[in-house]
């Protein structure tokens, strides 16, 4: 049985059973040859008559030689171009000449001034575009341009402004030297230096009444400058922070002391031996001579106790210092520089014991003011520091029982007539720049006019008016 001689089955002739052919040529269809179509202008077009855009091939050379050649062609060495050859000049010096092979320095950028309002205009344009859109922004720009033309405001480029020559201004003429100084003029009789002869002064031509024993000092004038800023205020710490800071300082101080002992600058402290820790500290030494050790331990303990007493005595205040400390605690107040004033109104201040308390407490608290007593009303005015005023206010409003502080004759009359209960009221309290009274005094007046005159003499007549017009409803 023979094979059919067909070129299509030629590769299958020499194959074993079950073996597949490696390269089997697939039948190909005949392709059309490309057709070049050109229009009247010589441009390539396709089947439908559209112009075909053919991109120019880039230089895709990847050889190192070609790449270096491209870089060399792109980099051109600029040499100075001179109108006249400097070597042709007979005065040319080669040491100061121009190197022809030297590269030119690139030209420096000059100042480019920005027109006034350029950035604000651009920001306004962006704002209008975001609000009205492109069309609305163009309309508004056109309107603004028309308005600018009407106003006649021409746009000026600051880079094209011609710079004129600088005008040199002449200095102002200085004040001429006076013929006579102002401090010498009132002393000379004729008002000129002609009275001086050969460096001396003729006494007959001086106004001796102008010469006194007093020295005239010119009035100091503060410099025209702003006051210096206040110093930085110290940082206020809490109680916990203060305690922590104090502990850290104490530990640092103890660490420095230990370092100095380690370096031998100060002597180490002696061991604090007591009878209770005798055997623990000394050990075997305590059994050799216990009597001597006990004597030394007791003397050291007595010495430490005496040193403690001496330190306390040295730190103890003297009677004058103790008195000054107490006064400073009671009366000094650095927080308030103003004078505090309190005005009290009392219905009846006729009781001698109560009047004594009001007067003595004012003197003890170093207060100034006055007590004005009339038949129907009594007014107490005190001036001083905030601590003293606070203590005096406790006396007037808490400690004294004003309902019982009346005379026995008045008590009998109260049973018959209905008088208001005796009490003390704080009319006004505030601060003033300076006190109005020099001391504390008590005045008994028969009429209200005389009582008001006491305050008017001190310049505080309104205190009396405040007390008279004060009612219980205002408390």
C-alpha cells in the first residue's frame, strides 16, 4: 500500500506512529499590496480621503559614539566676541587682557519690578471667575477696562520708567551763633559781652541782685521714647510643684556636698554614735574600753545638743526685729498702693464704752479719719490699708452689739417712744489716690451744718451726703 504523493502530506511521511509534526505550515491568504494615495497638495491620504499624519521618526541611536556626538553638538562653547582685537592696540598688556578661550559668564538677571496691584488683580479675577464663571468674569473685566479709560488712568510699566538724575538737596542753614547766651543776659547790665575786659568782668556792670546763693537746676525733660516693656512675671507654681522643686534643690545640694567630701575639700561628718547604737557602730571596739567610749559618746551628744541650742539662739529675732515683723505682718500690704476708705452710718453713738472702742481701734490699726456725732445720726470715716480696714470692719459690723450699746436713759425712753433699733451700716467702701485726713479725731456737733463743715474742710463733703441719704433698703 503506497502513500499519496501530495505536498500537503509530505512532512508526515517520515514520522513514527504517535509522533506529531513539529512545524506544519499553515495555509496563508494572498495579501494586498499597499497603495499610496496622494491629494493635490502632495499629502498622503487614506481610502476615505482623510489626511494621514505621519510622525517623524526620532533619533533612536543607542550607540555611545552617536550619543556623545549629539551632546557635543548641543553644547556650544561661547567665546567672547570683541569688536576690536585687543592685541592690535599698542598699549595692550597681556597680563590684563581678555582670555579669548574663556567661556562667557551668563548675563545676570536685572530687577523686574511688579506693577502695583498685579497680584491683587489676579486674585480678584479668580474670585470673580469662581463666583460668576468665565463669561461673567469677561463681562466684568470689559466694564472695568471701559471705566479705567473714562477716568484716564493709563497703565504704567514700572520697568520702563526712566530714572532721572538724583537731586542733591542743600542742608538747612544752622542757627547763627548768638551774640550773648541767654543765661548771661540777665546778669549783665547792658545785656552784651562788651562789659568784659581782658577776660575779667567789671563788677559795676553786673546786676548783683540777680546773683543769689541758690543754684538753678533746669527742669528735667523725659526723652521722647516709648516706656520700656514691663519685666516678665515670675511663673506661679502650685503647692505640689513647689514641693517637688524644693526636694530637687535639696538633693542637688547634698550631692554637691558629698562630691566635695570625696575630693577632700571638706571634712566628712563624724559618725553619730549614741548609747542605743553603740555595739552596732563600734562593734569589737566597744568591748575593749567601754568606760572611755561611754564618756566620749556622752560628751559628743552634749556637744551636738549645745550646737543645736546655739543655732536656735543665733536665729532668734531681737525684740526690735520681732516688733518690726509683727508690724509688717499687720500693716504692710505690697499688693495695694491705694488708700481704702470706709464710711459707716450709726444711729446712736452716745454710749461712752462704744465710742472708746471706735476711737482706740482706729488708732491701733493706724487709720486716719474722723467720727462726727450729732443728735440724730453719727458718721464714721476711716482711711488706711486693706488689712487694717478689714479688721476695723469686723469691729463695726460684728463685734459690737449696737442694739445694746445705748445709754440707760435712752433705754427708759425707748420703752415709751418707738425709736428705730440702733445699728451700724456700711454706706460706702472704695479706694482713693491719697488720704484726706492727717489723723483720727472725734467731733461732737450740735447741727448738721457744723457736721458737714468738718467734712468740707477735708474736701470730702460728699461723705456726709452719702450717709444722710443712705436708707436701709440700699443695704
